[in-house]
């Protein structure tokens, strides 16, 4: 009977030790899960603050740019009014290309062309600079200059 009591006590002690180990490992997982959830919440709140800062920055930038444009327009109008009031010389106004109202005339030159993004060819049959064989002889060797 003593052996049976000893075996029961040993089983009880082993059970308690196993229970404590399992309980601690479960608490560790729960604790890690709580920490992960807390980190996720911190990251979410940090991201929300960052978004708010970005929105505030761009709203203030738009406001400042609007004020800058208004100030530029006011200065430009002031300069045009001053030029019209102070410079009555018609030859000078014509030289500037103004019609007297303070506005510049655009496209007054009949021979003006928009800028080109390519080099004009002297002969329509010539190869353009973007052609694969530009600067090469018929046999594929480089042309001498």
C-alpha cells in the first residue's frame, strides 16, 4: 500500500509540474499575442498621425501657393499699370510688343515657328539622326567625316 501511496504522490507531483509548465507556456503565448496586438495598435496610431501630418502639409502648401499666386498676380498688375501710366512713349510700347492695355501680343512675328525636337533634313530622302543606319555606309561601316 505504501508503494501505491508513493506512486500516487509522485503522479500528483508530476501532474502539478506538467500543469505549471503548460500554464506558463500558455501565458507566454498569450503575453506574446498581447504584445503583438499592442505593437499593431501603436503602428496604426503612428500611421494615422503620419497621414494627418501629410494631409496638413499639403493643405498648407496649397494655401501658401494660392497666396503666392495672388501676390504674383498683384505685383504683375501693379507693374503693368505703372508701365502704362509712366511710359507714354508709343514707340517704346510697340517695341515691347504691347497693345497699350498692358498685355503682350503673342505671335506677332509672321515667320516664327515653334521649336523643333529634331534636326531638319536638307533633303527629304536623307536619313534622319534617329535612323538605325545613320552615319553608316551601305556595307555597315562608319562613314568618315
